[in-house]
C-alpha cells in the first residue's frame, strides 16, 4: 500500500460525510430515544380504521367493581378521546373496594425502566363530578412491589384539571408499570397521562444511554424522521409536522401505518431539530411531498402541501417574531435552528406525480430560502438528473458481497452536478443475521469507497439506526435496546472507524497488489481535538479468509515524522464471521485498540482474516 501523506496533494472530506438516519421504526423514538414511559398516554392509539384503543392500558378490578370506557370528552381539541372510569365500589360498607382500590395501569413500552434514586414526573389530566382521591404509583410488573407512590386528592375537579406529582423511586425495576387506583365510588375521567424521568439529556427528553450511543458516533448530520414513516402507506397516516409541535398534551399523535404502530409524537418536529442541535449534527429534514405508498396528490393540488413545508421551514429558521418562528420560540428555542438540508420525499422517484410535485416544492423553497440544499429521490449516480437538485438520494440494501463491491459505485459518477447522499445503506438478508461481523466488514468496504469518492459523495448514513427488541420491524439495525439495556451491532462499531473522517484530509493511497480484490484501503490525516495532535490514519478491510501481510510505504510526510509512541492499531474482527453482539455479550464484536510495536515510513502489518483495521500513526 503506497501512501502519499502530503496534505497538499490530498482533498478535504466534507464535514458532513458520515452521519446518522433516525427513522421512527422499530419503536426507535416512541418507546426508545424519547424517554416518555407511558404508552398511549391519551388513549388515542388505534389502527388506520380504529378510532381509539386503550392498549396497553389495563383494568385492575373486575366488572362488578368498575367500568372503563372511552368517550369524546377531552379538553384537547386535537385529541378528543378520554378514559371514563366508573367506580362502583366504595370505602367501607357492603360494596367495599379491595385493599389498594381499583383502577388502571400502564406497562409502558414492554415495561418501564424505573431506576432507584431517580425522580419521575407524573402528569395527568383529571375530571370528576365529585372529589377524587387517586393513588399514583410506580410498581413492579405485577403491581406487588411499590417503587414510588403519592396520593392526589382534589375536591373541585369539575373542569379538566392538570395534576403533577414527582415520584422518587425507592428501588428500581426495569419492568415496572404505572398504576392509578382509587377506593372512592364515582366517575373519573383521565386524559394525557405522562411519566417522564427528570434525568434526560439536558432535560430535553432524550433517553441518556441511547443519546450517548449517537453522540459517540459524532455524526456530521442527522436525517429524520424517515424513511417510509414520512410517506405513510396512505397519505392520511403520513407524518405531518404541524401535528407534532406545541404542548405535548395537545398533540394528536398518529398511527404510522407502514411500521404499524401508534406514536404520541412527543418526539416531534421541534424535538428532532433539538436532537440535531444537541448532537452537533446538521439536520436533514425529509418531508412528504404529497406522495405515499398507495396514494398521491396531483401536482395541480399540491400547493397546500408546499405551504405546509414552507411553514415548517419558517418554524425552524424564522426569527422569533415570524408567525411560525414565534411558535418555536414559545417552545423554548428563540434562536433559529440551523436547518440547511431538506429531502423532497423518500424513495418516490418512480411515482407518477413525483417530478411534478418536486418541481413545485423546489421552486418555492429556493425562492424563500436560497441557501437551503435540496435532495431529490432520483438516482443521479450513472446519468444526469432531468430536474434541478443539490443532491440525489441513493439507497442500498443487499448481500455482503454486493455491498462490498459497491465501494466502486461512484468511481465513474459525474464529477459535476448534484452530489450523492447515500442516506440508507446496510447489508441485509442471510449475511446480516441480526447484525453480523460479515455485514459490518462489507459496509466498511463500502464506506471506504465512499470516502475515496467524497468529492462526489457528500453524506452517508446506515439504516435503520435503532431497534427495540420487543418490536423488531426491520432487521438488522445499528443499536439494539429494550427498556434498560442496549448494545451496538458490529455495524454500529464499524461506523466508529469513520468518526474522524468528517472534515479530515483524504490523502492518496494505492493498493499495488490486491489479487482477489479482497482488500480495500484509504488514508486520512486528521487532528485529534482531545490531544491536539496530528495523525495519519490508514484503514484497511481484509474481506478475504486469509491472513495478509501488508507492506505500507509512506511518502510525503514533509517535516512530520511518525512516532511509535502514541501510535495505535484498532481492529474489528471475531472468530466467526457470523458472530453478533447481544445484551449478554454487548462487545463480543467491537473495536479492540492496542499500541503498535513498529512504526515507520516503510512497515509491514498483519491483517487478520475477515477484519477491519485502523492504524493511527502519530505524527510528531
Ligand atoms: O430503513 C428502512 C426503510 O428502508 C426505510 O423506511 C425506507 O426508506 C427504505 O425502504
């Protein structure tokens, strides 16, 4: 491998090359990154044809003691369903309620993770014709052990009343539930019941452990909120940003009909922009362009959709005095968000009205926000687009062999015109298992190819990012979690090798001998902000099953010489190609860093079979 480490002959890699794609799929947000513990907090959840459904709420007590139903009596205009609970038993007397009372419970998203010593904010809206005395508690999964509890007593709740209580957990349980119990006869209506841990990232509502997995990737951008989630199987179920802003209790929520689950939209347009800001990643907003999987708006009728998106841009970018900017300011963010990229639709290029609709959006956005970069769904990698765009979207899901070979996909793409945004890539099918070493190695090869082509590829993100193991809608995924545990798949760890590439200098590197095309390599120079030192990083994937002794010759070091002290080698491999990580063995396949034992202008390195190695050579 010949490397010319002279930065003068190298090229800067875009700051945005490696980022992440967050889609509301697999309960990535609802029951995942968004820390709300109550599932279906407004009793609104339902399928496309079911107006409401109280699942997973359940009743505690039999029908002779209480009757639970839903009605349309909520004080919130956009989510009218409330829960009506008629308690037939009473304190004492012949029809006494059982000890502890009767009521309802919510198990959250397959169990609430209640942690000892942590505080949880419970909010609920209540109405009753008489006084109420409700015990609010966080309990173990069977309701037998109380982790934290408080009583809500109120005499005048004739009108809907917001109640709040802070609960500090005496003990913890990853499989807890919320119980609302009473022993008083009468009718109580409940609506919009929330349990939020106080301890979320900066208090912004993001589950800390999942957030830090994202932060560790140092993403240059975050694409959101989908994917197919943006399109919907039907337009009526697509993601509509205006329905996801403002006070959480007023949001209607919606049924994501592609991934088949309800979301209360606590993680909405504002929170996605906040997430991007908190990660230091450029937001990339994908919006619906009037096209879903099964229905489309005619271009002649698309203007209201265009206006909705212009309003969404004003919400993000407008000053605090503007109509929609003032809504953002009222939500606690007077400064505009730094939104510079939008994608018109997702995987819609072949749809009848896509081009027509696209042009309407394109013209209106460029007119109002000339600085915004626009991403088309049509592939411009092998032929020019027939419409204006700053980027074209490219998705690849395939076998390991194909993804590895796709490292050369952009070698011959036009060097002028729109750049590529590889917004979804992954090895899928048998090669992937639930996240295998094989998949990660093939993807690493692909990313090295993108890095080498980063004059025409500006952004790339793996998909999907998250999966809650209790609702695996898509396989594989980068980060696997349940209520309290998580691990990164090998594909997640593979992405760590590219964190330092954003904004680094790609220097020339050539593999002289690569007989079976099983090797691929690249080299960058970068400065570590942590120690302020300069490094030459050489990344090599050995996709073959033999050990390789690789000779590396480095030229063009100018005044910098390589130092053994401080130079490291990081390897991602495992004894079996199909090895995966798990809750039990979260780092079975993860990068292992060691000090180098030989460093020089000319050196020989050993590449294990089926491995990805990064040599970080410290430059004095
Ligand atoms: O990443 C999963 C899905 O794959 C996305 O929603 C969609 O864009 C693609 O088909």
